[in-house]
C-alpha cells in the first residue's frame, strides 16, 4: 500500500514538473508583441534644381529665379563634437512596431536639412519694380543677395514602416533587418533671405527679412534602410531616402516666396529599441 502511494506520488510529481518545464518553455518562446524605438543621426543631401517664385506686390515685384542650384551644409564634417549636436544636419526617428512578428510600424520621421541658394549666376525672369526683365544676376553675399533655409528646410513625415529580417545569429544578439518607409507630412522651414528692395540709386539693393520658422507647405518621402541590432536593444541604421517638398507662403520682406524641389539623402543613425506590450507567440 505504501509503495503504491509512493508510486502514485512520484508519478504526480513528475507530471507537475513536466507541466512546469513545459510552461516555462512556452514562456521562453513568447515575446512582447510591440516594440518602441528611437534614433538620432546625421545626414547628407543633394537637391534637384528648382525655381523660386517671389511676389512683393507693394514693390512691383513678381519674378522667378529660374533653375537655381541649391546646396546643403552638413555641419558634421567640420568638427561634430565642438558644437551643439543639433547645429549640423541631424535627424531623429520615433517609432512603434504595432506587431513585431508581422513587422509593421508607424513612425515620426524628422530631418533637419539645410538649403542654401548662393554663390552662382542666376537667371531672373518676370516683373521687377514694375518692369519686365529677363536677366542674369550674380547672386552672392558679396552683392548682398542670399536665400537660406539654413536653420532648416526641415522635413517632417508620418511614416508607415515595414521590416524584414535578413539574418541573425543563434542567440539573437546580432541581427540584420531591412526596412521600407513611406510617409507624408508638413515642412517647417526657417526662412532667411535678402532680395531686391529698390533701384532708385541706380543699383539694385537688398532688404533682409526677419528670419523665422513657419509651417510652409508639405512633403512626401520614401526611405530604404538596413538596420544592425546588437544585444537586442542597440542598433545602427543606414538609409537612403528620396523626398519631394513644396514650399509656399514663405514670408520674405513685404511679400512671399514659394518653391519645390526633390532631395536625395544619405542617413546614418544610432538607436535604441525596447520591447513593449503583452507577450505573444513569435
């Protein structure tokens, strides 16, 4: 009788232990359903040629700078750690994977980009001080003329993101993912310029605006990235991005300006990713 009880007890213990180990194994296989990530990085831009339309009704001006060449100003290439981190062309990403298994996420995507129109011979066509003109102007600081989105052309996108796992080691401590991103959002330019004011002295003279930030139009962008994650939480991401932005109602001296251009970006960023939410089967 005692042996029978011992046998029954041993079998029950084994069943309980087996169930416990099984439950633990199931927990090991479960991972958090969501994932929050944040990154900070720096970028390099190339712009398409574009037209800048200037309208200053009280001055009799309604002209276009035709096919001008805009340049970026990286800032990080002349001593990154000798200035505030937000002075160079920087970017940040804040995202949430709604489902880690399926790889879908939403993201706030911001690029601090700088657009400079300077140091070139530019064609001016339209009405200048009430007169029809079509001429070439040496547009540079030496002549007092400038047009900068230098504290930012500033692309803000609300992105939909898809992730694909390319490879990972057995422990999962190192993994490589590919990401595709697409979104639309506002542009938040900082406008600083000096355009023509008058020619009563016989020389065309400029009048600077009051530099300012504003909501100044919209942009749409697509991005392809490769992300390497180390130790489950820290990642390095390199991406290529194309963006199209339309600026309108930009406040200049006694008037407005508008333009549109395309951008190609190369972006390198360092980020942190954190699992979040209830556990689910991978």
